[in-house]
C-alpha cells in the first residue's frame, strides 16, 4: 500500500491519462539557450525516468517582442522545431509527457521592443512598453497560437499558456496595467477577452487531443489586482474556451511579498487554489513551496487541488516521484527553497543547477559512474563539502570513512537550521544522515583527527571548514562580546540591545535569530501572512491586507554594522537579498555602513565614520556579536603537507571567502566523481 494514495492516483484528461498528480512546474534553466539539445533532452528525460506525471518546459517566447530577454528561446524556425523534437522524443522514450510553456512577458520583457495593454512601465524593468493597437493585439494572439501549433509539431503533449505572475496576459486583466477604453479594456468582460481568445483559438488550432494548461493568477499581491470573483469568472471562461487544466499562479514578479523563498511556509498558498475548487469542471493544480511527498499528499487529501505542481524539487532530485512510490521518501534530496543555484543563477545569466544536486542541468557533464578500482577514502569534516564528497565516493563503490570532531554531522548547516525562516535546513541535515547510513559510509563522530591517523587510506579528503575571523577590535575580550557560534549554538545569554559586527550572510542570520522570539512565522501560516500583509483576494482585490504588514515587535533592538560604505546586505542572494533586508527593516533593525570599529567597552561599541575617522559615536549595546567573516581551517591540511601526505582540500578549508553550501557541495561532489 502506498503512503501517497492521492498523489500517486492517475488523472484522466480524456484523451490521455496521467500516471500521477505531480506536475513538474516550469523553470527557466537557461538550457535551451545553450543550444545543446542533447543536454536539454537529458535534463527532461532524467525527470521523466523519475516518474513525474507531466512536465512543463521553461517559458518559450512566442515572438521577439514577447521574449523575457533579447534572444530568448522559442519555436521560430523549422530548425527550432527539429531541435525540440530531440527533447520530446527522448522524454517519450523515457515514458514521460511534456508540455511547452508559452511565455509572453509583455512589459516584463527586458528590451526596448516590449509591448503591453498600456504604455505603463513596470517597476522592475527600465523599458516602457509600447501600447498595442488592435492589429498589434491580434498579432500577439496569432503568434501565441502559432507557437502552440509548432509545439504540437515538435512532439509536445501540450502547452502551458502563462497567464500569471504579472506577464503579458495578466497585464490585460487588471486595471493597474490596463487603462484601455476599447474592447480590450474597461469592463472585466473586455479585460479578460485576451486570455479567452488565446485559449479559444489555441484549442481550435491544436485539436482536441492536446493538453492546454492555463496558468491563472489567483492572488496578484499587487494593489488593484483581480478580485476572487474575477478569478472564478475567468477560470470558468477559460474552461469554456477549451483549456484542459488550470494551474495556479501566485503573485506578480513586482510584488514585494515573498512567494517561494525558504522563509515562506510550506504550501503557503494552497488555501487560495482551494477557493477555486468546485467552481470549474477541469482539474486544478496548486503550487508554491510544496517540497515533499507528505506535504503534497496532505494538500491533495485536504481537497485543495486535483494536482500539485513542484518545480525546484525536481532540480534537487529527478527521482522524486519514483522514490516516493517506492516508499523511500527519506532518500529524496530536499529542495530547501534557497534559490542559490537555480533562480539566482537564472537572474545572473548562468545555467541553473541546484545547491543540493550539482548534477541538475549538468547531467551530460558531471557523471557519477561506478569505480573500476575500489579505494579506501578518508574524509575529515562532516559539513556539506565532506558529506557530499563522502556520499559521491561511496555511491561510486569506494569504501569511505567520514570523521568529524563534533558529535553530529552537518557542520555549518547546524547553525543555519536554527535561524527562523531557515527550518528547511533541518531536512537537508536529515537527508545527509539518511544517505550516509544508506550508502554504508563509516561515520566516526567525536574524533579529533591528527595527520598520522590517515596513513591507511588510499585517498584523503580534508573538509575541515572554517574558523571565525578575529576582527582585532580593542575590548573584544570583554564579557559582553560573543561570537556568532556562541549565539547560534544557544550557549550564551544575549542582552536586549545588540550590536552585530559584520553584515554578511551570517550577520543577517544572527540578526534574524535575535529579533524573533516564540514561533517562527515560517511555521505558522497565519502569523506569516500577518507579517507580510497577505489578505484574501475575496476581500481585497489582489489579496493585499488593507492594514499592510503587521510584524510582531522585535525581541531585541539590533544594530547591524559593516565597514564598507555600501548598503548592508547588498551582496546577499540575488533573488532573496531583498527579503532578508525587508524582514529586518520590518523589525526596526538599524543598518549602518562605512564605520570604523574604535573600541568596545561596557557601554557598547564606539565607532567612527569615514577614512578620517570622524564623528565618533557610541552604539549602546548590552551584547556585541562578532560576525566578521571566516578563515580556512587548514591546520590538518598543513600538517599533512608537512608530513608529505597527499590530500585533497575542499570547501571552506580550501577557500573561505564567499563560501556557501552550494560551492561546498559542488566541489565535494565533483572531486569524488574523479577519484
Ligand atoms: P561574509 O558574507 O563574507 O561577511 C563578512 C562580514 O564581516 C562582512 O560584513 C564584512 O564587512 C565583515 N568583515 C570582514 N572582515 C572584517 C574585519 N577584519 N573586521 C570587521 N569586520 C569584518 O561572511 P559571513 O557572514 O561569515 O558568511 C560566510 C559565508 O556564508 C558567506 O559566503 C555567506 O554568503 C554565506 N552565508 C550565506 C547566507 C545566505 O543567506 N545565503 C547565510 C549565511 C551565510 P566589512 O568588511 O565591510 O566590515
Ligand atoms: Fe531548491 Fe536551492 Fe536547489 Fe534551487 S538551489 S532547487 S531552491 S535547493
């Protein structure tokens, strides 16, 4: 008997039956733009082999003006169609099904040729769109329909028409961006004409035996968005126009509310989709922050949707569904919703991959193959770098022993997981623990290793991590000064007024840890909605709470300091930095750049400003926490070198600057793939 009777139940769409209720949601990986079609095909085929019911590709542009950025991929030529055939054939050979997303970005298109309902620039793009005339609108519809026909020709099982997230179609739906007075603007009947015409004409063009998913924005999270009455009406009209499935879109890209980041509670928006259930006859998909089979099963069994969309979890583990079906859910590599290797890469023009799975999108390049000669491998340090190296080596058939001086595995991940909003790191450490046992790695915790202890191994990997940097501030030895390790390990009491030295990733984490008390909003959906001001689209158009964000008062008064004069937090994750900054601002955390640390005494920390060390200021604080970055812990590596023992040094022990779990896991995995 399966643990997931709802998730693994087939879904009958008339002309086709999907094997389960799992959709791999659309992700822009950047793979199509590489034009390496074997690589694209392998990415999707791996997920098809892993048992997902239906996949949706990254957004394909219907025309040049609608592409998310200049040169965005789409089906424009016979050659494009032939290239996409490589992908669909490989997916079908693997027993999977795949739909192509058609994404017209409208005013979000990053280029001067962008078009929209009205000539109103978006707050997240420098390009004002051209207001389309009647012929222009007809051209956009025709291009989208042509794109769907070409998708069929390329062997896709269907298309997803992207009608949410504030893109082109969404821009016609709400008054916020549609000021037209012709038949495409004004009344809701007029504003929804565009999506209905697109779906109706697409159905006419592609025939009945082709899946049309319509992604509908159910809560816009921008002022003056759609009401839920409008959402229901649109969904019903979209069904009549010929869609097979309705998928849920949450929040416009310009919304200032996090919708998929790790601090968003799991399944945080399924209540929105549930409001549509029973209003339409076709299946409804829900999405956002669903990352385990348990959560997905709960969502379906509660009647919130007919199907569940997960996107990033399929970067973390291509075999998500197969492992769930085999009763081995605990071996699924968890997506921790960090965005560090997926969306942050996309927005930096890099190929997406995954922090926990460096093979994602690198399936044809990073091969983990069985070894021809088993070696005994000693790995020192059970943080993310050492764990990944140990796991990959063991997976390949090597005999691996993993040492750590601590009594638990995880290294720095154990500090991350106590931060409110980073609870997903618990799951990551649990997964590592499961895999270490599953792969038969010999684990020796509580062992301080010296150079001479490693003689018996064929290969030695040093992943001893980092030590805190000593900022050398006069007075830092006082009783009111703590290191971030003391604080996050809960070893020391912290006063009400706190100054944090260093505003990097850890400084921000420590601030987040210290301003919260009681339940983490990430584990309490109502509290989280209050904090960010998320109301109900049935009560307020767009779903913003009329009273705005109502954060709990901060547990402490915090000042976050750095020497650089730039805005603190500027270098945090590309797609998540704004959330960390906004979260701390909501808790009245003072951020100060451009300071010199003069001295610490019982009153607090004395700083001065600028190169001339002017304007001396006392920042009163009961506790000062040092988060001044880290240095490599190379003591064992150096001792081995002195003893003439060859070793591989990885992770923070190799390079401490800008270390994160993404680099550590990637480096550990890649090294072990070669041994
Ligand atoms: P970090 O991000 O490099 O920040 C170090 C901080 O210390 C900076 O604010 C720096 O600012 C300050 N600093 C450097 N040298 C100093 C000195 N001699 N005296 C006083 N202050 C000094 O390092 P981290 O905060 O330790 O984080 C370690 C790594 O983990 C980073 O790569 C970080 O990105 C990663 N991490 C990421 C996240 C995340 O959310 N993605 C969370 C936690 C950690 P000034 O030099 O301007 O003073
Ligand atoms: Fe999930 Fe982070 Fe991997 Fe992206 S990089 S898929 S958010 S774990």
